[in-house]
């Protein structure tokens, strides 16, 4: 693995739709902690996610990404590479692909009255940077690439559910996998609601 110490420029990264990546690369990025979730937290009904068996989740993610099939017309995210190293994963799809955003996680709807079944609105639900490559700007690059990915595939708008961070205050990566407010704002999203002290809903309209 290449050891990185400096801020990574977006120009140093190659970011591709997940169907153009190898599934083993996503497994490498997620690491042991991420494999307990396999990006199914918002894909499944909350009761199924928290109380159901997790063994099938890797197979579900493999199916959703269509990894290794460049001709696939659908995928569930994007993958970032630094040189040949897989370093980042971002889940971005039509919001309707995430039924788990309702139910126990309906906090994202607080203060909003809109059609939850509008498939032209996309959501970024996970931005994970591989251990050893964090705090280098890769999350920012992935957030910007997710916005462009959604726009290029016909989205009317894209939104994220970022976590507020404070300078000098440590936040666990398990919480920050939703993305930081700073990364989403740098990608051009604007704050829509602030439903909890640390959670902010951000959105970019494409007009």
C-alpha cells in the first residue's frame, strides 16, 4: 500500500461507477467494520437491518453494484482509486432506493413536506474512506463526484445527510460514514434542515 501523508488533490484520484470496479476493491475499502453493514442500513427496513441476519448482505451489495460489469446501466455507488489503490466508496442512488430513510430514520424528513417517492431526487447515504487514507480530502472528492454522478444520470436534485464536525473534537468514523457537512457544502449542496444537533440535511438542485 502506498503511504500517503499530504492532502490528496481530486486530480490524483480516479473515481468510477461501481459497476466498473472490482467487488473485492469495495470489500477492501469497507474493511472489517464496514462489512458488518455492507451499505444495507438504509436499503432494508430498520427491523430487518437491526434484528435480521447479516450473512446475505454482502451478496446484496454485490448485486446492487453490478461490479465487474461495465455495460450495466445501473449501479449503487462510485469507487475512488489513488494510483491502483482502492481508497473510497460512496453510495449514491435515487432516494427511492433507500426505504430505510423512513421508519426509525425518518429524522431526515423533519420539517419537510415533499413526495418521498420522487425517484428524480437522489441520496448520498454513505461515504467511506479506507483506513490509512483518511483526513486527506478523499471524502470531499467523493462528495463532489457523487453530485456529478447523480446529475449525469438524470437526477433533478441530490441530497446528503451530513454530520457536523467541530475542529479539534474527535468523531468516530462509524458516525461519519454518512459524510460531513463540510464535504457536502464544498460539493455545492446547501443546508435544508437541521433536524438534530449534529445532523444536517443538505441538497443541490439541478434546475
